[in-house]
């Protein structure tokens, strides 16, 4: 019962945060972490022990799968150079630079443990990045690089974290063995994600052949894909995170959706949207629940002189160190890319100083960092306590909070004015696609309508075709580049939407009246309400695009 009540409390807080974020004007992850911390801060507040492995399994695969599925594949492929540079090269650079800096700043932390903390701090949080970084103020190219990096660097960071922990436990480290293990974890993780996707596609194909299978069964298969890929990869010692990301990236191009019915497609997209919101919120609230207990236990190594000032200053310096290392790596990579472009006689597109700084500040840490650091073993192989465990857990939690705070406060100021005013390239691309699709539909409908027929059938077909074609022509006019034509089409579309909305409201009122008067039963009412809701959702989508 206590677990059930706890889950309900978390869900209520997630729903409440969605409303409060409009009022307090802070990034949603920051608000949710604050709500979780407030719930756990009092002496008799809520305290929850997190199993790191269960935490990773429940939250990380579906969230990374959803982010990978929604990521723009064309842009990720085009920007694969800088993305891999950050997702792999920056991880190793951070481990070395931050590890030595931490060992110098806090000598009580052994160097190998410092490397472990650096490894688990190297991944950026895909969820936090997308929640904090406003797409309207950050250049699209930088945003795509940040998205791609955050999807891939989780695997490289956690793999290196495991190597560092093993080195701390055994007292030995082999660079050659670690390199081979890293390559195996990456390659096997990618293959595991592809295998899980293949199995899911075959299962959907089988259900499609059987026929009459409920849409919910097809939706369930889609929901299980990230978990199956993650568990399969972990079972063979590979990167489960990379397996889930691979499955998400390839889902759209695998052709799986052709085996889903219309109802199953709609339910899948709607359910994933809901699960993503709920899991994101629950994840950050759970993070907030951990922080008060961690902060109360300030390690004596960090508070020998000043109980508050010294720990806070240490966390701030370490966070600035991460930002500095990130800025240096981005600057070096940017210059190297520009030089390579000139040597190859290609057009160089280097970032400016402010864009580099924005990319550095936007590298926030989050759920994976905390889950990874909490998975540190309690003791070494000889039974002695794991060295500096409480210290690195405290520092990891502090860096997460500090990186989120700095990004939330500084990023809007740094990025202001970076995006030139004018039509968004993505919006222009969508407009061209709408016009092309509408023209193709008009041509096809007119071709069918003009096919040979008999008497009244031809006239009926032409009348219906004219009605449908008129709707497509209004869509083309609404996408016209001429401002006057577009304004007239938008006004006509606005009036149409207004009348349709009034008609839907009348339908809903009539159905409610018939239900209350017992002319229809609740089953009929729900079926018709579902149809009305779908139509209303489509109208809302059209209204939002105006």
C-alpha cells in the first residue's frame, strides 16, 4: 500500500508541475527537482531508497528511445562528425582533465575514483537538455549536435565508469583490455538494439497476418521494444543504453509502422507522448527526493573549515571546470573542422564565441549521472569501505544541481540574439512539403474523377472530387509565399475552424442530452465521444499551426 501511495503522490506532483511551470517561469526539470526536494526535506519527510539498476531499467531506456525516435535523423547523419567528437572524444578528454583536477582539489579522493566520477559526469542528460534549451533561441545546428551528443555519450561515459570502478576494486587497469571491452560494448549494444527491433517487427507482422488482433496488443509490442533491447544488451555485457538509442533511431526507417493499424498507430503515438511526460517528471522528482539526504550528509573531507562555504565552493569550482573543459574541446574541434574544410576546399562553418559558450553551458548533467554514482559498491574485494564513496556521491549530486542552475540562468542571456529573425528553416521546409503533398493529391483525385464511368456516377464522382480538391487548394493557398494570399486563406481557414468547433460542441451537447435521457447507453456515448475527440484534436492541431 505504501508503494502505491508513493506512486500516486509522484504522479500528482508530475501533473501539478505541468501547471506550475507556466507560473514560476523556470525550466520544468528544475521545478520538479525542487518539488521532490521539498517533499523530502523535512525531518519526517518522504525518503526513498533507489536501486540504481532498477532506476536505469525503468526510466532510461524508454526516455532515450523516445528521444532517439523523435530526433531528426537527417541532421544527425549530416552532423555525425561533431556529434561523435563530443560523444566520444569529449568523454575521454573530460575523464582525464576533470579526474586530475578533482584529485588535486580534493586529495582525499584516490585518482582512480576521481576518474570514475569524471566518467559518470561526462554524459549530458538528453531529457534535461531538451527541457532547458529553447529551440527558438539556440541555432538549429547547435541544437541538433547537443541532441545527438546526449543520446550517444551516455554509453561511452557509463562504460568508462565501469572500467574505473573495476580498477578501483582490483587495483589494476589494462588499457588494451579496456579498449577492446569498450569496442565490444558499443558494437554489441548496436547489434542488440537492431535485433530487438527485428524481433518486434516480425511479431507485428505475425499479428497483422492473423488479423482481428486488438490494437492494444500491437501497442504493447512497441512499448516493450526499448526494455527488450536494453535487457538483451546488458545480458551479453554490452551497452543497454546504446541498444535502446539504436532501436529508437531505427524505428522510423525500419518500416515497422506499416504493420500497425490506424488505431494502433494513433494509440502508440499518444501513449508514448504521455509516458514520456510522466517518466520525465517522475525521474526528476525522484532525483529531488535524493538530494536532501545527500546534502545533509556533507562529508567531513569537504567541511573541515567551513561547513557550508567549502562544499558549495568545491561544487561550483568543479562545475565550472566541466564547463571550461567542454568549451575548450568545442573550440578545438571547431577550429580543426574549419581547417579541414579549408584543406578540402569546402565551405567552413565555424561557431562564434557565443555559440561555443552556449554549447558549453548547455551540457547539463542529470539522471544517468546520479544513477551511475549511486551504483558504486559499498566495499572493496577485501571488505574495506569503498574509498571516498560518500564524497563523490555528494559532489555528483551537487554538480547536477549546479549545472542545471547555471544553464537555466545563463543560457537565455548567452543565446539571446543568436537566431536571426525570419522564417524558421524547418517551418519553410514543412510549408514546401505541404504544398507538394497537396498538389500530388489534387492530381491523383482529378485523375480518378475523370476515369470513365456511367451517367450519374460520373457526376457524383466529379462533385465529390471538386469538394475534396477545394480543401487541398485552400491548404496550398495557406502556404503561399505571398502575404496577401496567405492572409486571405488563413482568415477563411479560421472561420472554417470556428464553425467546425461550434458544430463539435453542439454534437457533444446533443450526445450528453441523449445519454441523460437514456436514449443511448454509455457504450454508444463513449464510442461517439472518441470520434468527436479525435476530430477536435485534428482541428486543434490545425489551429496551432496557424
